[in-house]
C-alpha cells in the first residue's frame, strides 16, 4: 500500500498499462501514434520518485515538515555527547537519508509562497501577540490588567479610488456628471462588490498622485518611529515629567503589523501597552490609564509628520497619517460595541502576517528592470506604482530611499511585523520551544557537535504535487481534530 492516496497513481503509472491519471487531472496524457500513452513530465517524475528505494523515508521527511512547498535541503550531522564522559548520547547524520540530505521548512510567512509554513508563522504570530495581551510564553498574566489599545493607522488619500459597497453607499457618491481635466468622470455611482477588480483602482490614473503614494510608503517607517517617540514625549508631559525620566515610571510596548489595502497603500495595526518601569513584569503607575493613552495617541497621530528635504524637483513634501485612523481599548476576553477582545486582536494580527503585497495585486520578489514591470500580470494601478518606484529610484535625490530595490513592495521598506523588545516573546523563542517539544533540544550537561551545509532547495515537478497532497491531508486532519475538540468527547 502507498502511504498517501494521491500516490495510488503510481500503481498504474509504474507499469504503464493504462492512462495513469486521476479524473480531475487536467493534463491528460496524449496517446502517441504507436497507441501507447505518452507520459507528462509530472507522471515521469512520479515514476522516478516512486522507484527510489528511499521513497517512503522521503515521504516521512516531507510529512514531518508539514508538506512545505519549498523545502531547504541540508546535509551534515549532529552529535550530542555527555560533557563529563564524552559518551555519545545521540547521533544523527544524513548519510542514509534519501539523496544524503534532510528536508527542513522554508519558513516563508507568505501564504502565496508556502501555505503550510505561512500557517505556522501565523500561529507563532498569534501566540506572540496574545502573550503580550494575556501573558504566557514568559510574559506574566498581569499584563492583561495593563492599559492596552488597538490602533489602526492609514495612509492619506492620493486621489479618489473605486470603493467597495459599504452599508448601501455607492462607490463615489457624487451626483453631478463633472469630469476632471483628463475627461474622466469624478463620480462613479456604481455599487461594487468586495470581489470587484475595480475596487482600489483610481477614478483617473492621471489625477492620482503616484509620486506622493510611493514616497509616503518610503517614509512610513520613519513616520511610525516618530509616532512612537511622540507618544512617549506626550505621555511624559501629560503627567508633568521630562521625557528622559519617563522610563523611571512607565514604558510603552507595542506590536504592529502592516497590511496592504486594495488601493495598494499600507495600513498599520498596532497593539500598544503601557507597562511599569521594568516592562511587562512591573505594574504601570496609577496615572497610566487607557483614557490617557487614547488621548495621547489621538493627539500624536493628528500632528506627527516627516518632512523630507530634496535637492530639487518636488520641494519639501510633508508626510502624515491619513485622517481615517482608529484607536480602541482592548477588553479582556469579551467583546462589546466600542472595544475589541484581546483574543480577537491576536487572531486579527496573525491573519495579516501571511498576506503580502500579492494580496493587493503586487508580487513578493524584487523587480530587476522597468521592462519586467510591464510584463507582470498585475493591475495597471499596481504596475504604475511599481514603475513610479523604478523611475524615482533612478534619481540621485531619492537614492537613500532605495525605491528600485523595494519597487515590488510599492516603496515600503519595513517589516510586516515589528514589536518593541519588552512586548512579549520572540519568534526564535517560540521555534526553540517547538523544537524542545519534539525532543531536539540540548539537555544540561551535554555538548553538541553539529556541522550542516545547504545542498539545495525546492521540489521536483511531482514532489510539488505530493507535498501539496500531504499539506492538504494534514489540514483536513487538523479540521477533524478541531471538530472533535469543539464537540467534546461525547459528541
Ligand atoms: Zn515552507
Ligand atoms: Zn466605482
Ligand atoms: Zn484626471
């Protein structure tokens, strides 16, 4: 028996008696002149793989990494010795593994690149954000009592775009039939569904401020940093102390995630928490209330700006947040009209880290030439944002913004998730904990000797299919387990 249902195809493929593919296979084999089925490349590769003597072990490896879509292959060894005697407690090497190598996860956070690894990353993000709100993973449970808010920051408008239907409102509700100087109607009047590809596209692409959009992206990281500093400064002055002494009383911790909107502009969602002087372990001072934090953030978001000085061309543009910002108290474990629960916030943030600019119609790899942009199967709006990055990136006054290297992210250079050191645990700590759980962690009193090298990555054509099947099966298994857990043992 083959260990995976998808591999039943080998039973027929191996002896080539009949057309070997399943009903849903789109690439059906073409019958050659001689009447024998001509195999597709995938089928030939399936046969090759299945005939490998270590094929079952390879399946085990791919299952162990959750059906990762782009595994990294390593060769080497790990030996764990008892420190006092030098006795070998554990030895593993790849000599007897398929191809003399071991598959490890690609760990890509993007759903479009690797679904199983992005799921794992989202899970880690959930725990990381949740620990900062409710405690756990090394953060005390008392953080749930600290003032905590959820802040959403947007980019300003760079020109009107088509909007999805919101509570019955049409796209751009302008009654008149006025047109812009390029002859495009200023209003739209249609009611767009969320899935409408027009949503996020400008009403007039000539009126749309593409330069402003990509330059705002290029300064968004600095705008965030200044906002954080201003929150600390305003807090200090609100309670009558100098900014330099704020650390003796309180600390501001945060975790933030960037999300691309349909118009190709980023949003930031951030959890902001007020702690005592030693971070999560210390109680905030009596004056540190949610109301004070919200008032301070409200004032800071409205006034913080970055002024960029350029040698020539566009003068001294000022970059600010959009007027559509939102700040809410995070309530502990339940939901009410004006606040959101900590669990909901953690799940919300986790969902966004697996998204990429791809979800706004972009791509998730760097651009190498202007010509490449025109060939990409993307909306005209996103391609214009990318070419604006490329063109501006070639000008000496914008050199430090590295707009060409970041054309694929529409000029934004920041990370998708950032957090302050004191917020909660780290991805590395969560991964180490997982490794310990499966029994690969060093015990005390031992010495580890390990030598590993990179020997390749990715799957063969048939490997892609098999890994996807394994990932789908593991996902189905998780669903079943979840259903059983939700229902309880008595069903
Ligand atoms: Zn992966
Ligand atoms: Zn519209
Ligand atoms: Zn126009």
